[in-house]
């Protein structure tokens, strides 16, 4: 049996941040981290961004081992005994703990009718495989027009591949961006020689000799050398459910990261549903900033810090020559108001509730304004034209 004061279940960015949060309070308590990948914790965003632009792969490592953490890699925790404060991994190893963090993240959504060798892009191994299979330029089909699909399509097109994007929504980023901005992205990607098949669902992916055949709901068959899917993720809450904990759309936690009012079980990152006081709601966020900030604070709370999580997470992306930052709830179903300095190239979009109070901001081609945008969300006052213009300047 492996014994530790702190057990971290999950080897991603959240688990790494939690170990650093623990160490900020407790410099000596034993930490064991169990991760199902064979790699120590690494940064995910470069896998679909900077590594395709020439950044060295060595820059992704998080240095978790420097926190004197016992890393148990290539293992999956399959059972959690809350009363006995023990867990068991898929090799039969048992881990005893005083406090446990569930940082299990999420798994990619998969197509229901597709051959196994579609790449559901999420991990470092997925990046390495895709990089190897597209070296020299190939014909690639990217399924999905959301966050990951848009980044991967841009990365592949920028490195010499012939890219086709297929997705059922009317436009790239349709769930995030107002319709006019999303539709402009369709044209922008086409100007970068990406074939954009918007409004096309995928009925199946088959093998046709050495190549793939992607069948769409509109009756098309697209041949490709490689198929990548970016369909979002599902929170990995099954361990919590099997232990009798709630886990509907993530594991609900309080503002300290505690699960179900317990003082020995915590959850953080992609898998956690947390109270966002600035928005008076609960959120589950799947981006880097939240993984790092929530993981670090919850780790510190495991070690006794007793601090509330009040951070409002932000995210960012690079799409060819375009870039943006966003904070709060960025959801195209909300009412929006825009201030453009250069239409669909540089400006700010505010996402509003029924009282015209900002729920979030999209800073399109505008940088270093996340803090100012966050302050407007926290203020909870109707958004005025002057404040929007100031963000756009």
C-alpha cells in the first residue's frame, strides 16, 4: 500500500497546479499523483498552438517533480473508498490518503460510427502522432468547428496540409461568437485555402484502402490521409459516481473546492462544477487558466489555506493571424453588443444578461484588457457605451 498525506488523482495541468498549491502551504507533507498518461504533467495549449509554430516540445513540461511529488504514471484510479480513505488503481495498487483531489479532467467526445484510428485530439501523444502523420503535407479532414477544431485546422493548413473542415453548425465558433463574426471566419478560413463545409454532419468515417472516407449527412464522401476530431470533452466523473458522490455535468464543489461538504475530498479543473460568485451561477470551465488557478487554490486549501475561489477564468486562441482573449460567459445565445475598431478584425464584444449587465467579454485582436473586462463583469452594472469603447481602445 502507498500512503500519503495528499493524493492527487489526475496527471494534467490541474494536478500539477494542485501540487504547487499544496507546497505553498505545506512544504513537507507527502504528495502522490496518479496519472493515466505515461508522461508527467504538461501544458496542453501548445499542442494546438505554439508547437505548430516552431516552439520546442521541451517547453510543455510543468516541472511537477520539483515539488517532491511521487509520480505514479500510466495508471488509472478505478475505485475510491471514501470511508476507508483508500483508492485502487487498474494494476491493483492501493493508495491510502488523508486528503484526496479528484482532478480527472475530461475525455474527448467520440463519433458513433467511425473507425478506431480517427485522432480525437487532446494529449501529447495525439500531437506527436498527428505531427508525424502530416509531415510533408497531406489531405486532412478536421471534424468540428469549435475551439479545438478551429485551432487544429489552422495549425495543419499553416504547416502545409490540404485541410477540409466539417461541422454541423452554420459557422466556425458558432456557439461562442455572434453570427456575423462566426460567418466571417468561414470566409477567412477559405481565404487561407481551408475548405469549410459548414452545416454538414458526419454520418461515418471508414477506411478506403490506405485512406479514409468521411461520409457527411449531405451525401458527400471526402477522402483523406488523416482524420482529426475536435468535438469537445465529457467530464470524467465516473469515479465520483461509483463512490456515491454527485457528478452531473461535473463534480459540484464549494468555493474551497470541497466535494459534498466533506473536508477530505476535493475536486478541481475540468471535472469540477464550482460557484462563480461574480456571475451568481455555477460554472464548469475547460481552459488552461482555470486548470491552473483553480488547481493551485484547491491544492492550497487541501493543505489548510481555507481561501475562497473568486477568480473569473479567461481563455484565448490563435487562428492563423487572428487572436483573441475572452473572460466570463462567452455564449452566442446571450445578447451581444460590439465596438469595432476594424470590423471582424479588432474590437470588443460584450455578452449581456436581460438587464444589460455584462456576463463576459470577447476581446478580438485586443490584448492586455482581461483585467479591465473582468472588473466590468464583477461590477454587475449595465454596460454603457463609454466602458465598451474604452476596452476597444
